[in-house]
C-alpha cells in the first residue's frame, strides 16, 4: 500500500487557474473522494497524480518519493475514466491485458493476470466479446479490470459511474467499495455527486474553484461544515440558509429570532438542516407560510417562505399542511450553524 501526497500543487493554463497550491495527504489504503462542481479542478488533480499532466508548480509524492518528473509508466498508478476509453476493435480479454502488453509482458504470462482481474469484477464469461456487445455496467467492469490487471499501488477513478443509469450506479457503487476494501489499494475517486462521495469515502475533499474547501469524514463534512459552500453543497436537500444580522448575541431576520449567536455583531447567515427542524405549535423560532408541500414517500418536505428567505423542513410523512397557511418550526440550538455572510466562513461558539 502506498500513500499519496500533493505539496502546494498548482496548475495554470493561459488565463485559467485550475489548481491553487493544493496540499493533500492520502493515507495508505484509504478511499479518498474528491467532490466538487464541474470545473473545480478534480480531473486536473487526478491527471497530475497519474503523470498525464504536469503541475505548473509543486510536488507529487508516492510513499514519500518525489515522482513529480516521472512519466506515468514509472508511477504504478492506474486510472479509470468516465468514458471507459476501451478499444472497440479489441476483445474484453485484449482490453484487460493491454496494460501488460504495453509493459512488455509476454502473451502466455498475461493470461493468468487477465483471468484474475476478470474474476474480481465477474467478467470471466465475457472475455471473447467486444465492447459494443456489452452493457454500460459491463464496460465499466472491463475498465476496472484493465486498471486492476497490473496490481497498481494507487487506483484513480474519475467519475467512473456518470455514464450509468441511476439504479446501476447504486449497484456499481457498492461493488467498487467492496472491491476497494478487498484489495486495500489506496484509491482516489472523483465525483460531483455528493451522495456518491458520502457513501464511498473514508474521507471527502470538497473542492471549489481549484481550492480545497474542507477535508474530513463524511460525517464531519455533513455535520460540521467549515463554510457556506460546503454546507450548501452537501446534503439533499442542502442546508437551509437564512440571511440576517446578529446584535448583542441575538440573530434576527424577518420571521426568525435566535438567541445565543456566537461571534460579534454583523451580517450573519444562519444554517440548519431540513431534518433537524421540528414543527412547533403556535410560535416557534422560525415562522413563515407554507410555500410548497413535497411528499417523498418516507417523509414530507415542507418548503416555507420566511420573509425573503425560503427553507425546506422535513416532517413526518403523514404531515400535510395546507399551502399558504402560517407554520412555525424550532431547531435545537446545537443544530444551528452560523456563518459570516461576507466571507462565508463558519462562526463557532
Ligand atoms: N487542457 C486544458 N486546457 C485549458 N484549460 C483546461 C484544460 N483542462 C482543464 N482546463 C480547465 O481547468 C479547470 C479545471 O478543469 P477540470 O480539472 O477538468 O475540472 P473538473 O474535473 O473538476 O470538472 C476548468 O476551468 C477547465 O476548463
Ligand atoms: Mg472532470
């Protein structure tokens, strides 16, 4: 098992700054997920680790060794891409064996490795087929087997499930996680899907505009966001935000009054999650009018207009308030988050 480290890695293309001095330590055997919106620098980070792209500045270390100037073939890092990049004219067997062929392994010696990799992803029956005779999920398995065939010390997966339909994505997610645990190989996985990130990762790195916003376990990221970007990116529905002001320890906004606000006076955004709010009878901490009622099957999401803000509350599935009616909620003080509206940074007690 191998650790991966980035030391102040930057990447600039002409005018575009894709990465700004990124520092990252991926532990041996860890499943690390890079999460962020399109264009935030996830693929660039992966390509720099694989050696497919050079960093403008900074270092890449594998097990403490500086590999910044080493070509991809000397890194023993395998990468799986979103579009699988399979060779259409080759069989499954030839596709899986391709990295060995390139590395100069002779045909008789390749067979056993190919079978082992194919077996791991349940492809033994399909070795003679060509990619166009396979389903999306099977193609994805071929791409995984091709990445596994050389026993890589680091496994890089760049949005490997994006081309699959929702149901298959969930099934493949479990398989990838299972496979990673079995192999124990250090894995970096890129996605823009926060559910995928939360379910797969030992730790998640949330990125935006070429910068790391936060790194932590899925629980850390969900419960203890460092800033408005992370709080608003994670969770479905994302965290509710109410813009207001703090004066002498009281947060106030149209329809909202909360005592015990930390920090000094000024413009503050209050945050809370849909599932942490409880319906209040009569007056509550948060008062507004029902804007929309969204049954999800297991619960009811109630969208409430609160002054000029709108927030989503999760209630029991039998709760079905009338649109337009007044409604009030309480949120336990421990579940309320405060952010500096100007900088977006969390204000802690
Ligand atoms: N080859 C390239 N030439 C110029 N700009 C690029 C190139 N590759 C990526 N970029 C830019 O770098 C930024 C980060 O891209 P990328 O790492 O692909 O983001 P992500 O994978 O998070 O969607 C984007 O603004 C993108 O347009
Ligand atoms: Mg990308």
